[in-house]
């Protein structure tokens, strides 16, 4: 049995903690509010009110928060993990953040003898609940092997991509391929409906051909049924695309499909659709002046 710390008891973090506890480990969970402390206790975790406190005595610290600066704050900030973790502790970050910031954080932790792995995941809340996440890893191979038994409790596919930041690069690649695909599906559905063709039958045909994909299987039925309730909140994809676009701009890389899709996501945020499903890209296309729903 290993003592672990976990920071980020959200929709994905909570089931991940459950799997770690079910695996026989003790989890010290960082919480901010009394009601969150009770939720942690119900999971079987010990609530702690600072990241530093959660990290004390933990061999491995997991983080799963939203932004680059969130990760920096909980790991390196006041009362952060760096103030409580002992040398030799391994920090495993499941957040999707900038690979540049990831490398900066890893360097700062290393100066205190603390090891870092960037381990962003794909699979969403469903994958977190089922322990079937795909985990992309950046960092030292020996540190990955040390925590692999723990990661095996959370996911079904664990791939060492390279050194620090490489896991985050792979996750952003995943997001580019995924959301450009969603935009393509939305455009296909718009194209069919604009010509009064049954989108359900179009989806059925596409799903058995070369256009078939996991994203088509997930998003196609939602678009056909016009079910835009969040499965994957578009604000999260917009955040990730913003990261990818910023890096592409910094290195002078033009990715036209990503640029167009990023602009579409930005417009969705401006429309106040951030908590709607990313399948709402179809609704955005329908707002175009030449759209005719008759």
C-alpha cells in the first residue's frame, strides 16, 4: 500500500481517486471547501486543505486541474506541493497544459529533488469512470516505470512519448485531430441538411465507410438528434486549441484546419456556449447567412 496525494477532485479526478483507493492505496486529497472535504471522505480519501499538506508523506502526487497556471500554483506556489513533498516524490500531472510550462515546472521541481511526469489523458469522464483512459507520458522512463502500477489502475493504454513536455505535445496532437474531425462532421451534416437530405441516413452511410471514426460514432448521432447537451464541454476544447494555436504561432507553424477550427471554437465561446457539447459546432455553421433550414 502506497500513500498518494491527489489534487483536482473534479468530474474525472473523483473516479480516478476511487480507482486508486480500490487498488489498496491511501489517498490524501486537496480540497478547498468543507463540502468538498465531505465528498473526499465519501470516496475514502483523507481531505487536506493545502497542496503542501496533501503532499506530506505521499510517494506520488497526482494533479488534474484546468490550466497551466493552475498546475504551476498547486505545485510551485504558496503552500504548494513543493513545500510539502520530500525529495524523491514523483509528481504525475494529468492536466492538459502548455508543454513549455510543463518543462519549466519539471525544472523547478527537479531543483528540489522532486521528479515530474506529464501524463495528460484522453477518454473523458467515461474513460475515467471505467478506468480505460489513454495516458500519454512525458518524463524519465525510470519514473514512469515506478508509477506504472498506479497508472494501470486508471487507464488501458500508457505510452511513453519522450522527455518532459512530450506527453503534453501528444495530447495537443490528439485534440487537433479530434476537434478538426468534429468540425468536419458538422460541415458534412450541414451540407446534407442544406440539400434536404436525411442526415440520419447520411450518418448511417458514413459510419460504415472510410469516413467512419470514433468521433463520428460519438458526435454524428448527437448532431442528427440535435442533442447538444454536454458530453465534452466545448470550453475545454477551446482552451486546448488556444494552447496549440499559441505554440504554433510561436514557432511559425501554419496549420490551416486547426486555425479555422480554433476560430469556430472562439465564436462558440463568444456565443456563451462554453458548457455546451462541442457538437454545437453544427449550430454555429447554421448561423451563417446562407443557411436555409427549410
